[in-house]
């Protein structure tokens, strides 16, 4: 009657928390502790440490919460991207980080995705993009993330490392914006096939330097290291047939 659909995996998550015995611990309100600094240098150094980690189901725990992240828990996308990097050679520090994530899950079992009937006025698709300059302290690659909503409900999200080492914060954020624009164009075409016409996809971003770089053909010696192929964003912004606005 309310025109709402709530997608939750509460039962599945509760079983995961009990399986790893994290229901006995106090829940936490953050995905990772502020003190958590994960690195490949924390990998086991001795055979004794490796034998100890062989009986700890770290990879199984990561895979279990990854399934929820894909289906109904976009709030886990960032932390899954972090803990999944150390599945192959995990240590006690990596296991402690995963246990923290499970404690967070235990405190947010009722979270999920709510889809509700909405008036189809205004923009259907809207995007939010951001980047972390040094998302991986081991190799120095930035972390990109975006989420797109349709009539106010999240329908598409992703968080992953960028394929290159950026030489500046602006470049890392520009790469993230390029990924967001590509996804926006694909979503715009998809909803067009469903009969929903939207001429402009708004992408919210918090970097003034990237916004100016995308909207203006500025040349500066500090920007010459940015790949030319990334400047397709300018063509998209200027296109009358397919404009994409970038706002703060």
C-alpha cells in the first residue's frame, strides 16, 4: 500500500556474525577503526605464523560480506575493497580488521536498501563521485568510488583502486570523475531504452580544481601530466546532445 520495497539480508548477516562468533562482542559504529592501517608488510614472516593463519577463515569472511555488499549493503563497498586486498596472504592484523568489520555488521543488521514509489519529475539519475589520493599505502594507487541513484534510491555503486599511480590529487580525482562520467553515460542510455528521457546527468563532486578542469580548456604546466584521453569529459560536458553537469 505504501509503494515501498525494502531489500535486506538481515538473516544471512546474522548467521555470518554468529558463524565467526562476533555476536559476542560489542558492536561498533564505524567500518574500520581509526587506528587500522593495513599493509602487505604485515604478512606472516615465519612458518609458525603462516600455520596459525591457515586455520583462520579470513578469505571466507571477506567473501561472505562481499556477497552482501553486492546485493544490498553499499555501505560496505569501501571496507570490502580494503580488506579483500590481503586475502591471499593475510596476517593477524588483517584478521583483526575483518573482525572489526563483522562487529560493525552486527550493529547494523537491520540496514538495507529501500525502494519506494516516487514522482517521476526532475532528474531520474544522479551521481556522486570521490577519490582517495593514496588509497593503497603499499603501491601508492588512489581509490575511486561512486554511487548513482535513480529517483533517490541507490542502484549502482563501486569502490576500487585506480590502475595507475597518480602524480597529484587533481589527477586522481580526475580519473575518478572519468569513471563516473562513463557510468553516467551508460546509465543514461539504459534508462532511455526504458522510455525515461534525461538529457543531463548531474554528478556531484567536491573538488573545485577538477570541476574547473572539466568545464574549461585551461592549460597549465602542472596539468600537463594528465592523460589526454581523460579529457573526453570536456567533450561530454560541452555536448548539446549529451551534456553532463558537474557540481560541488
